[in-house]
């Protein structure tokens, strides 16, 4: 499974003062790696979120996830925000891309459905993001209630940054290319682009560690 990240790795990726690591994350630092009982290598799941604005009181609009094997999950929140909560960028770019229909669900339903979807993998799961500061906190909040954290979910993410990808330049080049056919700032399409970029980059150093 490779070496677990330490708190110092996570802090290094955060803008100063943006997120205060909570007691749960501090406790996780010394936990045994998740997934030994699964008897399978970890599955990377790439995820992205869209939210109302870049400030402390931002609200979740949508979340998209796609696994290495292309299984996917997508949800749009029906009860977390109002149009008036949205900054100009969210109103002009994010909201017009929403799918609506069956993708819409409440926060409580999202927590339950996403947790069940993650636990459906017969592998330990590593969530992978290009933004620790803005994406990862939604995972912590969705599974903050006792007993809701998926049993096979590794409690620290893979960061899709130059520090952890084998070839970060290839990752960025691939993102620019694949967005010719994907919707940039649609959470699921952004997650799909990150998956393709990760493949093109040759994976990550976490996967290459013994």
C-alpha cells in the first residue's frame, strides 16, 4: 500500500490558515493503514467538487468521482445552497453545467449513498484530488458523524501534485488535451480528466513505494 502520509505532508499542501486540522485527522496519523483485511491492492478514486464560492462559508453544489476501473458516482445537492449564495463564477460557469434530475439529492442522502458506493469496492480506497484545501474537507464533513466513515476508505488523500505524481508535466498536458471533449468545472468530468491525467503521468509515487 505504500507509506502513509504524515500530517506534515497534508499541512504543506494547504494555504496558510485556510484549514485547521481537526482532532479526527490528528488521530488518524497513527492509525494502521486501512485495508489490510481486504487482501487487495488499493483502488484510486479520483474526485472533484464544485461549490458556491471561495470563502469560509462556501456550500457544496456537486461532487463527482471516478475509479481507476471507470466506475463513477455523481451527485448534485438539493438542500445545501441558494442561488444567492453563489459567486459570479458559480452562477455563470458551474450552475449551467448541472445535470439535474436523478443526480439531485439531499446532504444526508449523499452521505449514505456515497458511503455505500465506496464500500462496494473490494479494495481499500484512496481518494485522489488536485485540491486538498477545497475538495478534501467535503469528504471529512460528509462522513463526520460517528460510524459513517467507509470502512475501506483510507483516511488521507492522494494529492495530484508535482510532489506525488511520477510525471506532473504529462498530467497537466493531458488535462488540457482531454478537456477538448469534457466539461471543465463539471465535477464528474473534472474527476474523469484527473484520472486520465494520472494514467498519462505514469501513476503516483505512493503506488510505486513498497
